[in-house]
């Protein structure tokens, strides 16, 4: 059975991810094991980044949920989050692309696919992925 990892920004697309999970669960033999969504699947007290890396490496596909503010989301310092090497969304997608795991862009609410020149070098392959 396929293992699916959903990568998203909570403040941008939580509503859609909730519905996406509901739609996917009936097709999975063991949804708790085969569907990874951060808040539901990270054990208390573990290293968040290591756990994400491990889960991405075990999945068969990553759904990269891209909402209207995914590209322009800012951190507490005012800088664009995707530019930060420790941004979890960036880390999740980078990890999948490096491992040649299928990454499926899921574009929400009229969002268009970002252009390569809008992304860090390590994420530019995302624009070639069919969603």
C-alpha cells in the first residue's frame, strides 16, 4: 500500500488538507501508518526535523499543497520562509526531490504554479512536476 506524505503550511491550507485527508483515508489499508500529516503523526519529544526526514524517506509520494500564500509566507523576522534552510515545508519538499520521490503539487484556490525563478535552487525541480 502506498505511503503518502502531505506537505503544507497550516495557516495557508489547513482547511483543504483536512478535506484531502478525509478523501484519501478510505483508499488506504492503514491510514495511521500510510498517511503522514505533521500534527497527527509526530510523537511527543522526538526531534521534529529528524522525524520529518525519516517519514519523507519512507513515503511513496509527497502531496505538496500550495495555497495562495505558500510562496510569500513570511517568518517572524519578515523574511520569506522558503528562503530559510530550516523551513519545514522547504525541507520536506527538498528531501523528496533529492530522493526522487514523486512530488505532486496540489494547487488551491486559484493558485498558480510558482515559476522556477521564484523558488530556491533546491526547489526549482518542483515546477516540472505534474499536479
